C-alpha cells in the first residue's frame, strides 16, 4: 500500500477550515436563534435592571438591540460565506432576522407572564441593521 497516496486522500480536520465553511456559520445562526427562543420562552426572565443593580428606564430595549445586532452579524457572515453578493447578503440577513424577530414576538404572546411588544420588534430590526452596518464598516473588505 502506498502511504503517500493514502495520506493525500485523507482529510484531516482543522479548526481553521471552519472560517470559510458556510455550514458552520448557518449552524451558529440556528444555535443563536435557539438561545433567543429559550430566553423568550422563560415566563419570568430576570429583570435587566436587577442584573445591572441600577434602575434604567427601558433597559430591556438595550438588551434587545444588542442581542439582535449580534444576530444580524452572524446572519450576514453566514450569507456572505455562502457566496452571496454583498447586496444579497445584506437583504437576506435583514429579511431572515426581521422574520425571526417577528415570530419571536408572536411566540412571546403565547408564553404566560410575557407579552408581545411592537416596540421590541422595532428595536430588534434596528439592532439587526446596526449589526450588519457595523460589520460591513469594521470587517468587510471592499
């Protein structure tokens, strides 16, 4: 048996290969969405003001903004790694993120002790837009 040919055919797993694998980023987006779903399913989530130790009005909107900004970045990178054009990646990320944000608010309306808030949805979409814009501004090579 020729070991040179065998070695050549064997693929060795390398974590660095994940950087260019779109399936990795789509899996990350699904896992992140699952985390958002689990947070939304909690009938009595921790109060953000209690976690910070300071009473800040509408602090939950700040949490919504940043959670969905990260989600927007993950969706954009996943679509970009899937060889979509930058414009298509942007539109796809905004569409998928917005649809998920809407379904998340609908889901919350069925959870006892929770309610659906249109302002939360709006903040989620603004977070998605801001996350994508930040990623394009900071990391994407033009």
